[in-house]
């Protein structure tokens, strides 16, 4: 929810704090670039203090820096506090995925769906709440994030079971050295290019829509609903039917076409609005499919893979909005979206260089599902046979009882 809470107030920030769109886009850049760099140390921290304490530390940082951003009086102050917010974000999101995967009873695939479901619901609800708070003051969404993260902090302290420290401590260089594995490096760069397009849309499209904070919140609420639905239901259905690579081809093609449409018709508010909402479907598919792909084909532990992937992709997400602002101011608003479309297409082409690894991961997942089904069938057969015997004995008893009564 914290990601989307701030999006509806971007134009209001520019107007009320006398800032240019490029300066406002620095809220994304400072936040995501710090998140990316901090991803390199999340495993090192978690392996020394434990996953639960890392989650708590991350949430506490977000509470403090989101509140500080709300109390700030300048765009520079908010940008600076967003950087501290990004540090907390990195500690939380990298560790939370590992904790969910480790504790969920539905297995790895089920844990990813659970994780993306939570993200989807939050992404959908965040902009609507942000729009409502933004009608009161631009400070409202920042305070809202702080309160939400405080609730999450208390819930984590009370409800999450203590996690033991890993037997072996992570080393600082592990996320970087993991990039020597071609499959992980390639998928991570695809994530960077996709995020370049996605955060161009997320960060700059509010300036094209010319809507109030509440109206922007409603638009991104509809967008978030599609993110949630396609992350949970669409991604699983398409992956099972067409495989990871073909499903990602379709999702990446869709987001590229949407960016192209916005780039061609940036002055048409209705077209931009429809395109933004429709992009939720592509974003939901990509979030689940790329996360699953990275975790499936990576030859390194999942916590290291998560940190490596997060580092690379958030670099793209952080730089894209700032570059979009500069290009829009000095060249024109079309160019950032056209560049975003090209970046996504290049990412899709690059993904095909690891086709064999993705296909092998799909085959392994299918075999694991078959083995699980077979194991379940084996355990169910004796139970069915026992029930049949008990039913026959009950019928026999009923027959004897009936005979005695006669």
C-alpha cells in the first residue's frame, strides 16, 4: 500500500511545493536506487540478526522516515527522507519473501502466489487511500504510510514466529558474485528493462492525466485491481497452459504496446487513462512470472537470488522516472514512453537467451506437481479402502439387526 499511496499526490506536490515534475520524480529515484543498493546487504544483515529482526528493523525505518517526509517543508527534504525509507524498504521486502517462502504450507509456487496476492491487494488499495488523504493535504499520504507500517511492525512483532539465524552467515559479495551465473544475470537485466518501462508509466503518467488526487487514486485503484487479479489467477493459468517464457512474451508485449500508445497519444486523457488501467494486467502477470522465473532458474540460494534480482531491477525502476522527467521537460512527453516501450521489447528478446533454463524449470515444476499428486493418491487409497470395509461391516450389522427384529 505504501508504494501506491504517494502516487496520486505527485502533481499536487509539484504545485504546492513549487517543484518541477523532474524534481518530484526524484521521490522515486532516491527511494528505489537506495532500495537497490541496500539489497546487496540485506542477506548479510539477516544472517547475523535473523529474519524477524531484519523485518522489524526495516519496518521501523519506514515508520520514521515516512513520518519525517510528512513533516518536511521542501521537496529536497522529502527526497532525502525517501532515501531512508528506501533502506527500510530493502530490508523488509527482500526478507519478507524469504520468510513467506520458508513458512507457507502450500509449497514454493503457493508462497509466490500468496506474496503476489498481498502485493496486489496493497497496490490496489494504496492509491485509493492516498487519493482520499491527498484531498486533505499532500502530507496525508506520507502520514498514512507511517501509520500502516506501524501496524505492520506491531503485527510482525506479535504474530511472526521467531526465526533462527542461518547456520552459515552470508557474505557481502554474494549478491554481486551471483551475477556470474548467466541465467540469473539475464533474468535480472530483463527485470531492469521491464521496470524501466513500468516505472516510467507509474511515475510520469499522473502528470498527463490532469486529475485531482482523488480521481488519480480511483484510476490507480482500478489499475491495482487488475494487478491483483492477473498476479493471482492469470499468471498461474497462463503458465500452466503456455509455459513461463510464452506467458512472459505476451505480458511484456502488452506492456510495450501500452507504453507505445501513451507515447503516441499523450495529450488524450481518455486514452492515457484506459492505457494506465489496462497496464495493470501486464504488471500483475510480470510480477508473478518473473519472480517465479528468477527463483526457479537461479543456481544460488533463494535469499541471494532475491537480493541480486532486486538490486538490478530497482536500478532501472529508480532511474526511469527521473530520466522521464528530464526528457519530458527538454524534448517532449512522448519520448520517455517510447523509450520505455523499446526497453521492454529488448528485455523480452533478451529473455529468450535463457529459454532452455526456463523450460527446464517448468518441466521440474510439472514433475514435482505430478509426484505430489501421486504421493497424495497413495496415501488416500488405504483410507478409501478402510472406509469401504467399515461401510460393509456397517451394512452387515444392519442386516443382522434387521433379521433379529423379524
